[in-house]
């Protein structure tokens, strides 16, 4: 029998997260006065224990016992050898994936929602606000808040709210409250509606709403939570790559190629970061974040200082960005419709350690259907972007007759995204490729912004 699932025992789960800030240099986030942000400036937005993690440069950070106990509902996640896909492609490459679809909400996101809810609880917070694109983050945070008895309020990007009604049901199942964004509940939402009453919404707008709702709460016991982009989110996600490394060791393999889809960068970073130090120390690994061609943050947008949200409430972050006013086309991969990118991932792209790629949504979904038939799991539309590039590399390995080891992250399942596949089957799904004019227009916003330095970590 082929061993498809390479499994760690529960007590072999890693007990520490890997913090890449110990090994790379980053431009600091800047406040409204143009100076680096101080931890206390962030105190109205996040609990101090998470702010400490955000700025920590300790290489290894202990995972609290309470968090491990909840991770144990679905972790360690399987490392799967994709025999079905390998056979269908006739490739000599060995293809492995981390199956992050096995968590209760169905994606990698609870790897960070659980510790975030835990640290908020420890800090005495009673309610957390957040935004969600496709609804995966909102459901992951609702799930985590339910574990710790915290209230959860979610601003969900309008287009996804309409396309994916069952995500809202999932949030409600776990006690979360969900409204469509832009909403009339916040100034940021009302302003966005005044600019365009028919706006599909964007993550940037929804983030502004959620931050505003947190900081304007008079009780002082509400904070905001972000599901990607920030350093502490990347930190929590490294459990993926740390497990994968152990699992590959069990079968005597090491990746030649690492691939993940990238929206804000967290599932990709979670898989890739634990291998970056090896690469810096001379290991030959090719590492590829893959994004939608309709929202080409890493492949076509500049490395700049920009706000993480549309209203400009967040500090300026050093990142690849399409501009905080950019409203991405309403593609079917809500989780990848974000104007910016994690500063840590952006920094490593700027240093040439990661090589970003983009694929169109039709190619991505088509690949998702092929892979569902060979591997069985129905992938999230986000994951299909990674899959499309995995197939390109597997075919290259075939042409070169090389037994490459390809490792990728299966970031989530698509059981609540069947509407998108349905559109594909009925031929009503289109590709969106951004024109250079639209890009140039949205980049004008950076004209008077400070520029990040080109730092070299090694
Ligand atoms: C949210 C999400 C993504 C994109 O977010 P990242 O922070 O880039 O990982 C990708 N896949 C799935 C299934 C998601 O839910």
C-alpha cells in the first residue's frame, strides 16, 4: 500500500513557533508623524501581549499549553504525498502537500485565530472585531472565540457576503456576528458607500471598519484582530512548515521547490519561513508565492510604504502594494483580494529569496477541478492558485526528467465555494487582467509617501 498520509503523533507537535524577525531585517512601520511606531501606539488596537509578539526578535516562541490543546482538535495536520496527481501528470517529481483543510473552519486560518483569541482572553478582552474576505477568516475567528468565550464581530466584504452566504451561517454557528462591508455602522463604511453605493467592497475598507469599531468601543475591552499580513500572524502560521519539515524527515526527503498561494502572505509564509534560514545558509530551494493575476501585488506592484486599510487608520507598512485605495476586481478568490502583502514576505521578495508568480482565475479553477479528481479533496479557490503553479513545475520536472521534491500548502477546502466552481462549469466566469493604466493610476497615491530602504538581511 502507498503511504499517502505522513502523520506525526499528537505529542510530536512542535511546541514553539519560529520567528523570522530573528533572521531578517525589516523597515519599521511608521506612524502619522513619520516616525517609527512605538508599541504603546498600537495599544488601543491590539492587546499588549500580541504587540510584544509583533515586535519580538526571539527566534523561538513557546506555544501556550492552552493553544496546543485546541490545535490538537485537528493538528498535527497530514503531509500528503499527491500520488494521484503525480500519476495523472506522469511526472518524476515527488509532490507533497500540507493538508490545512482539515481544521474545523476548513483552512489554515485557525492556526492564528486560536492563539490570537487566547492572548486577548489572557489580557482581559471581551470582544474582538475583524474583517473577512471570502469568510474564512471570520469563521476561523468565530471558532476560536467560541473556544475562549469571547464575542466576535465580523465585517464581511460585500461581494463575498453575497456570493458565500453559508460562511455567515458558519460564523453564527460559532456565535460570531457578521455584517456586510461597507456597512453604515462606521464612518469608514459610510464614506465608502458615499463614494460608490454599489461598491463590491474590499478588504481594505472592511479592515478600516473593524479597526474603527474596536477603537471607538467605550468599554475599553474590545480589540481588533487581523488574519494575515502582520508579523505575529506569520509567526503563528509557522506551525505548518515546522510540522512539514519533521514529516519530510520521516520519509527522508527535503524540498527542492516550495509553493503557496499568497493573499496577505500567511499560509505561504507559514509553510516557507521555516526553510528560509536553510536557503540563506546556502541550501538550493526555490520558493514561490503565487497570486491572482487580477490582484498582482508581488508580481507587478512596487515595494513601498502604504497603509494596510483604505481609510488609512493603520501605520504605514513597508510592503508590496497596489495602493490602499485600490479595489480589486470581484474575482472568486476573496481570500486573495488584498491590495497589500505581509511586510516579511515583501522584504524577502525584495531581497530575491522568493520568486513571485501569478496565475489567472480561470487557469486556477480549472486546475482545481483536475486536482479534485486526482487527490479527492475539493480545493478552496485560493489554493487552486498554488496548484496551477505546482503543475507547471511538475511538468518542467517531467521535461527535464528530474525527480524534484515539490512541497506546497493546501490552504483550505472549497466546500463553501461551490458557487465559484458552478460559474466555471456554466462558462460564466471571466478572467481579469489589470491594465498598466489602472496600475499606474493607483500607484500615484505613493507620490508623497516615504520610501522603504532596500535592506539586506544577509
Ligand atoms: C485566507 C486564505 C488564503 C489567503 O490568505 P494568506 O494570508 O495569503 O494565506 C489562502 N487560502 C485560504 C484557503 C484562505 O482561507
